C-alpha cells in the first residue's frame, strides 16, 4: 500500500503553456479586479498550491478511500487527517483564493482559482468536496441573501469555521427536482419550519466544523407544483443567535451515509429535516419561489467544478501511467521481438503503450484547454465590466455554451482515461498499490451528479444551442472556422485541420437536423441523439484547441535552437493534436451520418421486448 | 446492503433462442459424444444450473466482495460460505458437466458447458475462478500427462478434493512470459527441484481443499532462453504418496495476496517455490521444453472463459438496469415534460433510458451469440470427428479466429456495459446497495488477464488473420457475405444489412492495409491499429449475428397471431439488430478510414514530449 502514498502528479510546464502561451492570461492580469495579479504572482501561487496539494492532501487520498466515513451515534466521522487538512487548506488560503478580498479572499482571476481547484481535487477528490460545496453555498448567500444573511452566515463559511451543502435531491425524485416534497411552513417570526428528507448530500455532516449550513430546496405551503414553486432556505445543523454563536441543535438528523464505489472520504448523507417538528430555516433573500434560479448559480459553478474534478483525476492518472511506462521494463523492442536474448526495454517503447499514452495526453490536455478557455471567458467578461457590452455578451454566451461540454465530456472521459491508465499499468493497475484504480472508482460519479450527462446533453441541444437566437453557437463555430481558414494550408497541421473542418461541418449539419426534429414535432428523436451530439461537439472543440496549441508550439519551435531542452515539450503538442485529429476528429462525420439515419428503434421496441424476465 | 443479495439475473428465453433457434443446437444433440443429450436434457440442465447459481453462488457475490480474502499465518482465508459453495458445486455436478463421463463428468456439449459457466460466473465471478482454473489445470494434465500423472493428479482435481492453478506470470516479466526466471533442476529420481517466484496466481491457495496443484512454467537448467526453453511442471502445495495421500508440505509459500479493485473473493497470490530448496515438481509428460504449447491449451480455454465471464456480468448488469428502469418512477413523459402535474412515469419510458437499455441489450446478446457460435463450432467439430476433414478444418479455423474477438471485445464491452448500467441507475448505481458498481470493478481485470487485450489484437492481426493462408478469415468474411446476399433486399432489415455490408468491406480493406504494412517493413504501424481493427471486426461479427437473429425472429413473427405473448420478445430481436447496425456498424467504415490515414504520431513523438515531469 505504501506505493500509493502521495501519488498526485501535475506537470506545471503544461499548465503554464495553456495559461500564458495559448490563452494569453497576461491580457487580463493587472486589469480591473485583477490589478494585484501579475504573471509572477500567478506562477508562484500555482506552484505553491500544487506543492500544498501534493504534500497535505495527497497523502490522505488512498487512506481516506480505505478508511471511508462512518456514522456513529448520529455523527459523521471523517477519515483520519481530514480535519487537519481542512484547517490547513483555509490557513494557507488556497480554498478562498478566488473570493473577493472583502470576503477574506485574494481576488484571483477565475482561471487561477480553477487551476488551484484542479490541484486540490487531483490530490484528493473526496476531500476537496467539503470545502468546494461550502464555498459554493456561501456564494449563493452572498449573491441572493439579505444584508443580514450575508453578514451572519457567509463569513464563517468562508473562513473554515462552518461547512455548507446543497440539498436538492430527494429519494423519490432524483433528477426530477421539481417533484421535491420537502415543505416549508411560515412561522410568525418570518422564518420557516422545514420538514422533509434529502439524499445524496455531499458533506452533509463532518467532524471538523462547528456547524453545517444547508441550502435546502423546499416548497412553501400553497406554492405551485414543479420547480417554479421551490424556494431556497438556509437551514443550519445547529441554531445560532444573532452573533452567530451556536445555541443548540436544529432538528437536522443524519439518517444514514451511503456506501459507495468511490469518493469514500466524502460523507454522502441522508438528511432528515424536522423529524421532531423543530427544524427552523430562513428564506434566502425576501421573495419566495426563487429557489431554482438561486440554486442554478451554485449548480452552474458545480458543473464547471465537475469538469475540473474530471481533468484533475484524468491528468494524474495519465502522469502516473507515464511514470510507470518509463520505469517498467518488460519485453524487447518490436524490431527484435523474435530474439529472446534481446535486451528488455521500458514499456514506453512499445507502440501500443505509446498509443495509449498519447491518447490520454491528448484528451487530458484538450479537456483542460476547454476548461481554461471557459475560465478565461469568465475573466475577460469580468475585466471588460460594462465597457463593451457586445464583447461581454460574446464571452458570457461562450460560458453558457461550454458548461455542458465541460461537465459531460470531461466526466465521461475521466472514467475512460482512468480505464486506459489501468490498461497501461497492466495487472498492477488493478491493484490498490497504485492510484489508477481509485481514479476510476472516484470518477464514476462525475457523469451522474450535478445533473446527469444526459441532462447536460439536453441542456445543450434543448437550450444552449438556441440561446440568444443561436448566436452563441454561431460564434463558437465561427471561431473554429476562423482558425481553419488561417491554418488550412499549414505545412505540418494542414491534414489535421482538414479533419477539423469536416468535423465542424458535421456539427453544424447535426444542429440543423436536431432543429428539424424539434420543429417537425419529432421531439422524442432529440434525446436519442443528444449524448452523441454533445460528444461530437466536444471532440470538435477539443480537437480545435489541441490544433491551436500545436500551431503555437510549432511557431515556437522555429525560434528554438536544435538542442534546446524544450523542443520535445513543443513537439509533444504537435503529436497530441495530430493524433487526436486522426484518431478522434476523423470519426466525427461518421457519428453525424449515424444520427442522420434517424433510427428510432429505442422508441419502437415494445417494453416487453427488452427481456422476458 | 440487503438489496444486494442474490441479484444475479438471467433470461433463459433469450438463451434458448440463441441455442436452438439461431444456432440450431439440436443438430449436434444425440450425435457422436453427445448421444445422451437431447433438447429436454439441455433445457433442464440450463434451468437447474441457473437456479443453483442464483440460490447458492449469488448470495455470496456481494459479501465475498466486501469480506475479501485474508492471509493469516501463511494461509489464505476465503470469504464466508465459499467452502460450502465449492462443495455444493461439485456435488450438484455443474462444475464438471462438460467433462467426459470417464473422468466423472456428464459429457455435455461445449455449448451447454459454456452456458453453465456463464450462469456460475454471472452469479459470482470471483468464486467461479477457483473451480474454473482447477478444471483447466486438470485438463492439461489429462491432455499431456503420462498415464501415471493422469491417474494420480487429475481425478482429485475433478471431484473437488483438490484445487489447481496456472503459474505463468513473474513480477519482472508480466506479459513477457518468455523471460521467466523460475528454474527447474533435475533430480536423480526423475523429478525436478523448482525454484522461483510467481505472481497474480488466481486461487493460489484456499481453505476448502486438501491440496492445490500448481502448473508451473519453469526453465530446466541449460534450456534455451525465451518461451522455447520453458517446461510445464506439476507442483503440488503438499507432497503426496503413490496413493495420492498428502504426506507433508512441498515448500510452496504464499508470500502475499493482492488487494484489488474487484474480484475480491478470489485469492490472487504471490507464490514462492523452493525458498527452502525443498520444492519438488514433476514434468508434465516426458519431454522437456514443451511448456508453452502445453500451457496454451489451458490459455486458449481461459481466453474463451474470459469472454464468458464478460457476457455473464454484462448480462446481469443489463437485466438489473432493466428491472430498475421498470420499477423506478421519476419525471413525466417527454410529451408532457413542461407540466409539473403530469403523472410520474417509470424511467423506462424516457427515450435516453430506452437507448441505454437497447444499447446494452444489443451488445450483451451479440457477444453471447459470438460465444455460442464459437462453442457450436467446437461441438460441430467434435460431432464430425474424422468424417469430413474439410468441414472440421472450417470449424476449427473459426474457433481460432474467434478466440481473440471473444476475449478482447467481450471484456472491453463488459466494462462499458457495466458503465452504462451504472448510468441507467443514476446515483443509485454508484452505491454498493446495488450490484452494478461491483460488476464494473470485477470486470476491469478481464481486459488484462489471460493475455491483455492488445496481446489478443496482435494475436488476431499477426497470427490468426493469416492462419491457413488466410483461409479462416476468408471463410469468416464469406459467411458474412452470404448472409448479406440473402438479406440485402429484406423489407425490414435491408437498410441495416447495407450497413453490415459496408462494415465487412471496411474490415476486408483493413486486412489488406495491415498486410501491406507487414510486407513493406512498416511493422510498428500494425500495433498502432491492431486494437481498433479487432474492435471493427468484432462489431461486424456481432452486427451480423444480431441481424441473423432478427431475420429468424421476423420469420417467426409472420407465424404468430397478433396477440401472441411472444411477439414482444421477437420484436426485441429486430430492435436490437437495427439499433446496433445504425449506432455501431455505421461507424465501422469511419474507423477503417481513420486507420487508412496512417498516422504515426505515437511513434514520432519524442519520449520527452509526453510531459516535462
């Protein structure tokens, strides 16, 4: 088991390339809210946060998985060391780096916050969920709460004294949030009595904070059915007085914790509110029935956070497989495979191992580029402020469009990349001695929570594609087409750019086809193809960004002497882009053609046709 | 956890369709060695074995996973109940159903043995490995041992008194079996002193047998290097006298057991032979250096067995997801999704859930058909005996060709189907309360052991495609083409058959391309495309067999009255085939085109280009 300690790996050179060389983060540094941030501060922050994650969070990743959480006498016991790690995370400031200075943060650009989050998730995905959700919950209170609420609840959630959760899911409802049965009854004092049960509450309790502040979706008596009748309430585990001192318990009971495939260090709780009719909550803000739109602020950042979790684990899975492939000697070189006396070589010399490594590298780096692109849109919109409404609208539109791609494609690929990492290790990958099997187990939930990947796909095709009259989609495809126009005759990348061109044409054509189904009343055909469309569009986006990176790298190579130590790094960028284009972009047109066939067999099969039992 | 008890599911109607309606098993029943087997005996055997698996093995599946194996004072402790299940499996006769009567078996057709194995693996994959490997090891002794060896060792391995293993892997060597360092030193008594260490030995020890008979690959002093210098030895855990009575330990030490992602009920052992220079083994047969070809008999059936394990878990994963989808009410029907007061429906009514179910159904049934096809080739060859050499050669050739497809495609898909089953359950799929997360964990090893899936792909392209001057491949493609010719104008299946036609053309063209690379000295290009080629060829085979099943089902439908209770079953066959053709066969030509692009970036990337750490 000792081999499993502190296995988190990150390549900071790659991070800096994406940040500064590809997405030109310097254009937002020193500007607007980021006045205090220059390149050096960013570099130091990232390098220090990576070190912290490896030193403090990494060693608890495997032990937290093995130990898991326990429920003892109604209280959650987290794995050994989690309380200490929580404290250190807040002391070091990494948890709050992206928060405004007035709330105790450091006001970093979103892109820096996203990368710090990647390091902390990569080192320990289960642990990182406790502070991640806490800060997300505090952010909702700051955005929608009354002044009193902002001052009473948020500060203690942001300095690490209190935890926070989001309580949406109910056991009968699942993804169908609108059918929530949890009720809120008005009290004479303006507060509400809360009654109901929620499940799958991450960080629903822990043993390292004085209080846990639950944001609970509930229906005020008499409110309309469905999502429109839901309100969002602040429901603390412990009641507090006007100074924020804990006065006693608030009838929030941890009814159970789940036993899961992965993220075992994260306490996934079943919470009962008001079992003894003594659970008091307060409305966020002053207007009822705003719960869903308020929750969506948190949900949107949570979906981006799932993309970040995904690339975090996938990246470390890849880098661990790479290290193993360099170290592990087995078999002879393919050119002398018939000679049993030939020297044994590192498995990185075997073509199929190189293929698996390059496959993982291209996906990891492409998905990270997509996330950094999204965060840079956030930062550029922030820096623009109200100086240029059109540009700002462009950036905000791209964020909306990219969220489902980042969440769903990122999470599907995290599991697949972990699978490939296991395969690269061979038998060792199946053992708990190495971290990759845990990455597979931990990452499996990413495709399910914060809206299943099908919900993401329906958000994309049913809502995002047509948002702003389709302007966001057109702007996205326009950006891809501009790159193609500028690089179609590129001496090295030309044939890959041609594959990108066909892929984006296929995406455009499929958008029209989906629209046609909507318009001709064949709505049930849309969900049958939505997941595949999201995949096609994500692959096109990733292929584009990899080729953009490669074009930058190839330009840089022209300036480097033949023996420069960074030549291999930049050549790796070329290889990743060309490989992805030829292995993945090349298949996108076929997927569009398959969608175009319009098969409806999943709809036409009789229910009894699935099986006779 | 109680929900997890006895969750193994099997649809016997589907099994009977494949066996009797599609592969016409009655043509071999009552003939040659299967004289005692008629349809009713087969049906009763299958139904009873399925019941036994569900009643006796199923309840130990989750508990065996949670409890795992322990090594206490050098002895392996298996999970509670495994010893009892072992005993009952032999008493009931299910383990030995396919063995010749003279060895205590029931001489069943291979296809019946394969299906019984599916039920036992599906109910408890970890448990089924102990008897599975034992019988495989006994079979090698019966095939290659001296008469004395056959009588001394095999009977006790076949009646459940002793266990057996195959010991190939060494920790430094992995897939590179030829570099094994375990040595055998000749003794004056004709036996050998064995010295060395083996790893990943499934069932390397257990607490429910008196002895474990290890088949150990070792190199006799002075033998040539590589696989050609390996011999196979019978090395018992305990020494025995001439009557087979245990006389004392044989210096075989369990140095450790592995902690794994899955199949935790199976003890995966590190074994040290001759640490105290007192480990005695005997050569199988009388000629040294035959170890690899002897081991390959076991390896070949083990690879088929991995395909069976794969479909076993995948099938139960699908059927569990199906049951959940029928039971679980959530959300409203897509036609009234905007109405929050619309009735909640079972999730099987949601198009994307139907898509996932049909996707799983088609893969499961297609892979099972491929396995049954292989087993029927075995049975037909058996029944032919020496009456028709050409026909027999055809059947034997198809077996050789199909083994890598069954092993590699089956195992890759088992993991993917488990993934889809988890997604169908949503959050519940990630919980240990339901069996699907365990299917994913258990099945992950299938792509690695008994020769990694890349080894299967290289076996296919480097050896099997060209075997018998390419005759096996031509016969396979010829069979597909005959089906296409007969069904291309089929009123219901015509468009799907057209997709099959394009897919098989792509397979044929890719065979030529791979051959071209071999012949033009571009050998390293072959492994880069081998896995994808195996996938294409497997998908084509599966698509063909599904369409064949559909054509049979549609003929049957013509004879059934409109209200016949089996109409939905047969319509399900049509839906599975059409769906697979439109979603998967449709992508095969694109894969061939991608291979044809001939990208060599995994070879050209400098080692330093993968990452800077």
